C-alpha cells in the first residue's frame, strides 16, 4: 500500500524554502535521491503515461504513488555505473517517437477546427439528395395459391398483422405482425423494393415473387431520411480530417527528405530478433 500524505505537506518537507514560496513550475524540485533531482515536470509526464484506471485515482494518492515510483526507479538506476547500449538505443527511439508525436499534435490542432469540421460536414451532406425510407410489413408464403388466399382474406376485412402472425413463413417479422421496420434503397431484393416503392401509404400490394417466396406487402409509412446531426458524427469527421492532414504533411516532408534505404537483400530480416546485438560486449 502507498503511504498517503498531502501534496502540500510533501512539497514543504522536501523543497527548499525559496522554492516553496514560488509558484510551482515543471523544474520545481520535489525530491532528491543521492543528489539527483526529481522534478514536478517529471512527475507530470509519469502520471500522464499511467494506464487510464490509475489516472482516475484521487490526486493525493497519485501524487505519492508517482513520487514513490520515481524515487524507487532512481535508487535502482543509480546503481548502474555505465549506461547500457540498449538503454541508449531505447532512449533514441523514445525521443524520436515523442518528437514525432509533437509534430502530429501540431498538425492535428491546425487541421481540426470548428470551421473545418463544419465545412467537411456541409460538403458531405449539404448537396446530397434526400434518401427515401420505407416502413413496410409483409406476409411471406410458399405458393401463389397461398398468396392469393391472403389477398382474399385481406379484402374480406381481416387484419394484415393477424394474418402475418398466422400465415407468414418469415420468422423474423411474422411474430411482429409482419413489420420489417424502416429500410432504405438497396436493403431489400429488387422485386420487393420495387413493389414497395410503387405503393401509397396504407396500400396493399399485389403478389410479388422473390427467391424467398411470394409476398403480400403493406406500406405503413415513408419518409425522407434526414442527414445525421453534426454532433453524432463529429468524431468521425475529426478522425478523417486528422488522418488526411497527417498524410498530406507526411507526403510533403517525405518528398523533401533525403532518404537512403537499403537494397533488397542487404540485411537478413531475422536480425530483428537477435538481441545479442544490443550487448555491450
């Protein structure tokens, strides 16, 4: 378990009097280990790198936990007399990654603005023709004779939904009175879709044959599909803007860069697994 103390108390105990009076900065020394400083900035970066479940802990618990972690790491690191080669290589890779991340963040900040998001939304939907959607019910049977009998019973005044529950062979809609819910163009097989589009709301179709059998269709309602609200797709738009901006900038930089790559066959790909190459010996 971590010992819990307040951040203020810890700073007062460990920092010099002058530092305690000044507003904290990233360079503010919070602790020292054998003369090596641990700064507030180092703690902030360490905390930001924690898994999300730990970042949700109370601030006082995180403060002490992060400080304890850095102190322990420094105690262990201080016993190493010479930096291993693999550590130096890892630091080089980490620095490269972090610097690239800074540039990506700059690109993202410039690309994702309210104006850019709105413009992308308008471009995608402002000129788009409205899509007609339909809400229909059907009764599906196996033969033309059965379908004709369905039409006769509807004409005699029996409820469409009751007949669907009694007769329809479609297990998905039959129990629901034949209701298929809302659907748009391309979601149904062509003969069925064409039959639906020819109906007025409340009208029952003639018999329509598809590969599934024989359908009698009731058009319950129709509507024009509204474009999605901006807020519901903002994340998708931002993701697209981000990816486009990064790829465009990367292409520009790559075009201007002096890049030398190995010829095919210069290196054995299995060298990537040879950890002995990182040895200091």
